C-alpha cells in the first residue's frame, strides 16, 4: 500500500489508475478462460458459442 501512496503523490499515471483499467480486463480474461474450460465462449454479441 505504501507503493500506491508514493505513486499517487508522484503525479502522472498512478498504480491505482492502472489497476482500475487492468482489473476489468483481467476479470474478463478470467471469465473467458473459465467459460472456455466448460466449452462455452461468450461472444461480444452476447451469444454463446461451443458446447
């Protein structure tokens, strides 16, 4: 947490900003791999492919 505070006071791009951007993508990727393991892939259109 100290690194976060230092980065936030350092100005520019903070770690927190990066995390807020990266976390949703990680969650999406995790959901995709989990869905892929069960043989289903969620497409951008909301349709499921596979089985």
